[in-house]
C-alpha cells in the first residue's frame, strides 16, 4: 500500500509490476525497501504461479524500429527518457543480473550503438554497474558508449530523471553525441604512475586485453592518440608499442593456424562455434531463413534462383508429416549449370544428410542413410528397375520402402529406404517414364544469353579471387545450422485458407497436391515464425502461399505439361508454323538432327519422348521432289491447337477477402529472439511457441444455461440469492440488456457487438490453441472472469456470440474485420489526441471534443470511446473533465 506502481509492458500487455516507496508507504519493517517487486516462483516459494516472471525489462517495446538505445538505471529514469522520445530500457533492479545478459544482447545486437547512462554519484556505484554491462556487450560485438551526467558540485548524486527535469531533450542529445566509447572509459580508469616503466607495462597489457577484437588500423590510431595522451609517452615509445602489437598479432595468426590443423587431425567431427550458432538463431527467429539460404546459394552459383527455391522446398517438406514430398527434376543442356546449382545447394546441407552418387538398382537399400536425406544423382540414366524403386520410395514418402531378400545364410532379410528421402535427379531430357515424372517437380536451368553472360562475369570474379571449389565460409556454416534446426522438426502443417484457394488445372490430380506441399514446405522452413498448436501443428500463412505461387507459376508450364524447356521450345515452333521438317527444326533450335530425334522419340525408354507426351503431335516421312526432279524423303512434324499456357499465370488464386480473413484470425507474429538456450554444438534446441489452453480453475463446477445468466457459485450472494451487481457500461443505450424480454435476448448495440466479437477473438488467440472450436461453457466462463466489469454482466450475449463464432470456425468475414478495425482506429485517434494535446500531463474534455470533431468524430462518439478507453485502462480521469494516458 502507499506505493507508486509501475507496470512493465510487452507487446501491448502488462507482464510485470514493481512498486516504489512514497511518503504514504506504511512505516513497517516489511515496507522499508525503496522498491517492492512481484515475487517469482522458486524452491523456497513453490506456491507462486509460474506465469509471474521477472525476465522483462522496462521499455522493451521502445526498441522496435530504433537504431540506438539508452540503458539506464531506474524505472523513473527510463520513463523520463521514453516521454522525451528516446528509446530506452532499464532492468528490474538497479542493475542487470548476469542471467539477463543474453536477453540484453538479443535486444540490442542489431542496433548501431548502445549508450549506457547510469547515476552519477560520489561513490561511483552507478558507474560500476554500467561498466559490467558495457564490457559484456562490447565483448559480444556491440558498439557501446557511456554518458556521465554533469553533476553540480553541491549535490551527491544525479540521475537521468533529475537531469531531464531541468534540461531540454536537445541538451541530452548533445550528451549522446559526445558519449565516450567503452574502450576510452577503461583507458581513463588506468592509473598513471610516476615511474615510466610501470606505465609502459600498464599500456602494453591494456593493448593486449582492452583492444582485443579491434582491427589493426583502429588499434594503431588508438595507441597513437589516446594511449599517448593518457600516459604522456614519447613518439619513440609509441612506435615500439605498435611494433610489438603487430608482432603479437602475427604470432597469434600462426598459432591459430596450427591449432586449426591440430583440430582437423584430432577431431573429425565438425564443431560449430557458438557465434555461428547464435547468428543462425538470430536468422531463424527474427530474420528470413529462406532468403538467407538463397542469398548464400547465389554467392556460390549465379542465377537459377527458381531452381534453387525448388531444391530448398524439397528440403523443407522433409519436416512435414502430412505431405507426399517434393522431388526436383532438373533438365537442361550439358554445361548450362544444372549440376553446379544442385551441388551449391547440397553444400549448404549438414554432411550427414547429403549423398551425391550414382546408383545401381538395389544399392540404395544397403546404404546407411538417415531419415530426411537428400540423394543427388547427376546426369542420371535410370534403369527400369531403379525407376521402379524411386517410384515406390516417393509414393511411400512418409514410410519409406522395404526390400525383402535373403542373406548369405539364406535367412530372410529386410532392407529399407528410410522415410522422407528427397531425390534430386538431373539429366539433359526428362527421359524417365511419365509415372515417375508425375511424382516430380520439374524445371530446368536458365539457358539464355543473359545467363551465359552472368556466368562468364561470375567466373572472372572467381579467377580474380583465386577461390577454388565451394568455400567453407562462415555464411555456409550458418546455413547448415539453419537447415539442421529445420531437420530436427517434424510437423503437421495446417493451411487454414484452403477453402479460399481456386485451382484451375484439375486434370493432373497430383499437381495441386504438389502446390499444397510447396506451401507447407515454406511454412516448415520458417517454423520458428509460425503459429503452433499444442498438437505440434504449425499454421501456414499468406506469405507461404505467395512464395509457393511465385515458385509454382515460374515452373507451371514444365509442371503442367511434364516437358523440359527444350521440349516446350520445340512445341512452340511447331504450333506456330503448323509443320516443319527436321532440317528446319534443327536450325531453329540450334541443335543436331540426332538431338531432334531424341526430343521426339526419347532415348529408347518407353514413353519418354514427345511423341508419347503431347497429344496431336504427328511425325511422318514424306517424299519430296527437289529442283532436279529427284525424290528425297524428309521427316516432317506437325502440331496443332497446342496452347496449354494461357491459364498458368492464374493457375492458383485466392478469393477476395481471403487475406483479411486470415489476418483477422492469425495476426502477424512479432518476431522476437527468445532467451538463449544451452545449445548443443551442432543444432538448435526446439522451443515450442504456442498458447496453452486455459488451465482448469480451482472453483466449483460452473454451468452455463440457456437462461439469462451464468451461475457463478464462487460469487458472494445475498441471502435471497441475488447476484452481486457490477457496472454495466452499455446499459445506457439498451437498458438491462441481459434480461430476456418475452423469452428473447435483446440485441446489443452495433458498436458493442463489434467490440464483443473483437474481444472474444483476442481472448481466444491469447489463451486457447489454434483450434476451430472451443468449449462454449468453459470459454464463456474464462472470458467473463477476465472481463469482469465489462462483459460478465452480459454473459448471455457472450455465450451466444461464442456459439456463433464456433459455427463459423472463428473465421471472421472481411467486413466484420474492417468494422472492428475502424472502431479500434477511432479509439486510437482519441488516445493520440490526449497524448498530443496534454498540458501538465492532462487533456481537457472541451479541447478533446474539438480536436476529435476536426477529424470527423462526433461528440457522442467521442464520449462513448472515452468511456471504453477508461474501462480497458488505456486512459484515466484524475479529476473531472481532464484525461491522461497510461
């Protein structure tokens, strides 16, 4: 009691509280501390809820979109900075605990600079805490600076809050611009001895430790300026210090090289450094893992991004339980880069998952390969037996395939191909059977002149760099960590907007399933940034659909016709000309006549040629008279009405309003890096992200009936059994709206109904898993308990609306979302007016009504929204007719 309470906010929700002592705080032993904090659960206090956590910092939300931040010592200091428009955080106590350091790093690691501004006091205790935090951040690559607040001579201490009371924000910005880097603060703390020899020893030690990690030019400049000025060294001494510094660096490089060689010889297992794992973790949780892998792939292989995406989704789909797999079929002329593109992507896989080999018919059964392996077979010429094996393995993607034979002792032996193996097959033509092609996602490499030029320029760059083969770079290792993390998951992927998808090409039933699997693959690749359910399901979102659509449309002609780029070119030539002989086709396609024959008839393998793939293609031998009246025979091809391409750009679309309906149910997830875990050396431990169902409450059984109210046995009642009356915020327009009139429940006012729907959807997202139905009674009870003053008096309306939302599977119509959005936008406008028009922290009602009217909000609406904002705690009214914001 008698304390100022400070709520800690995170993503718009209060997550923690502390209370500061005031003159009204009782003078009891328990209340003596300046700050009182919510207790957290520990061995000595097992009765405290697990939900209460002190892992949050005050002001975390202010760092979004900022390129710098202030770290200060106290909550009031942080509040003053935030009110001045300065991004700022502060710890729960006066200084950060060691356990908080990883979280600080995750919040500030991408900022351009971090400025620490603790109290300036005579005993330097504030400076000590600032240095501990600063040194940790500096060690982890953060640009850290310190501000020392100017302290008048007549006081013992000044903090940021006190400084901002008597100074303008511009004055503090000057201090920010002149903040001192941490390395100079450490140097300024070094003692200067009267003995020059002691100073040389001190300076040399500082160069080794204090400048560790800096580049040589920075070290030299620092020594020549700051070290020299601090100790008063001569130029000759400075020259000697720099010479020794460079010598030490050279020796360290040689030693590191020897240590690395020893590691290779003694430890054949690849060990990934912590900084690689941390970089991968940053990308997985807050970056774009798909974009990062494709970017690194493009540094190894120029162009062919659509093919690289196809290879990548074939990896992602291996982590999806409800899929049939994606198996890229890569075609193209020899020397055009199809092999190198696949090898570059294979290079980004952890070693245990990649198998680049040619295969005999049964060899695959004897290979020791793990689930989720990738088998790359280049320029493959598949036997009928091997085609059959691949067909069975791809058809049984989730289960694998079993081959029964006998061993050398004539005993039965069962050999298996494990589940979820991806097959990457390359060849000049798609000369496999149609049955096998139907199971593959086809496409070729870019054979254009522009791509030839790009490859040429890329090859010249490799010559200039002297780079040989595929490098083992830092970026490559980060990609392997990302893939390793994906490989350790196995999800069911739900596509909630499936009913809103319109698919044109329904003739080949497998193609839509392949497209659906591409959506699931993109969701799996970004699984850390997708909604999860308690059943280990992840929810694909619209971004996954858009990426899948872009990839599929780019390959749709190949996929829909099962033709390579060369075969499509052949058909287009014929379709435009009507008929052409082999000679003309040869010249038009710039290939040999033998190649023309291969395209038409295949390589002697059943149905692999165009003559078996394209309806209406006719090849006949005709006799033709030459100018000298000699009869010769020519092979003539004709093709008519071949136009399967028109609909491919619109082969898949979403119905109007689908995206709005999805977002209304699954709002965008804020990408936040969780606290660092104790990670194994080669993979990132799985962290589940989903909202659990509301736990069972320790109360009597509650019944929700079709009568006029919820019965709350735990509520205190009068002897007559009358329910305790609570405020009813919307009774003004409707009267006692939860009293049925003639057995019919009166309707809520329109705005109130919209607000109820919005509040119910928010409550479900916050407390229930992503299910399509909820238990009406339990949900209504929990919701009314959470909104005791606003909605408990209207329990019957709540229950009816929950029933309605269950019926529509909690999927709001676009117009519902827009109305709720409009209502929330109006409330936000009014709140912003209060913030911007405040005088001494408050806004007068007359001024508020005038400003709201200038943007089209009526006086009645303004008053109604003020009432709602007061109820949900967004604004307060400390005195009649004056409002402030929380």
